[in-house]
């Protein structure tokens, strides 16, 4: 049980770290935050005339804030006025008529929490040049087997060895042979029991079990 909990916590930590790192990236801003600020906030807080002295369509405006002070506190979503008003939980609610979706609010929260990364260009309305094969994933990530098309493949010939018990074993054996390796001998029941109890309970098997 202890081993299982440790593994579960490790996986969750890795997932959370990956999510935070993407929220801090320029790609996250371009895909999630820039369009949101322009489309949902730009009408009232962009251009020459802005309400409450707040401009949300320029980097300078986002950093400066408006008549109520700064709207973003980097790394602190709870203390950021921008997050409070889009959540519609207080007296001031923005946008006033059509609130942001839950997903849009979460994107803003993650962005501010990860440091509120801003682009080098001052104007957010400047269109970025489209990228070839535009994707949320890098080329190396897209080369991962999970993104490859599914196709049928006959299992390699496992003749000459008593080990392959099924098609999957044949693929493993073929890769081992290509690297000059041999399969390990099969574990006996006592060894299998020890492995199972250590993995599931984190303790060796009892005498009665052995």
C-alpha cells in the first residue's frame, strides 16, 4: 500500500509540474491568454478609450493596471484583481453581461499562478505569424509512439527459444536478440510471491504465505 501511494503521489506531482510549466510558457499565453484578453476584454479595455483607465490589450497596460491599481500580482491569483472580477464572486464582475467560462477562468488563474508571463511585443493585438504544423506539442513530442498511426504487424519469429508464450513476448525477444541479449530464466513461485507482496504491500511475504 505504501509503495502504491508513493507511486500515485509521484505521478500526480509530475502531472502538476508539467501543467504549471506549460502555463508559464509563451505558447500557453499565445494560445489561451492573448485571444481571451482581446476577444473578451478588448472592447472595454482596449483602444484609445478605456474604462476605469485599464488597458488589457498591451503589455504596459497589464503591468500598470487602472484606477483601482494593479490587476495582476504575479504568482498570486487570489490577490489579483483580474482573477477576482472574472470569478464574479464580489461586487465588481467582469465581463458584466457574459461571464467567462470555467475553463477560461482556470486558464487565467494558471497563467497568473505560474508568473503571468508576457510577450516581448507591447501590443497584444499584433497578429503572430502562423507556424507550420501549429500544435500544442513539440515535434519531439509528436514523434512519441502514442501519436503514431495504428497499423498491423505480424509478431517476429520466436523459433529457437522456449520463452515466448504469446505475441507480445515475441516482440520483446526479437528486440533482445537484436541487442545480443537473452531472456532471463522464469522466476519460481516463491520469487513471484515476494515480488507481488513487496509491490502491493511494501513488505516481504509472511511465513504462512511462503
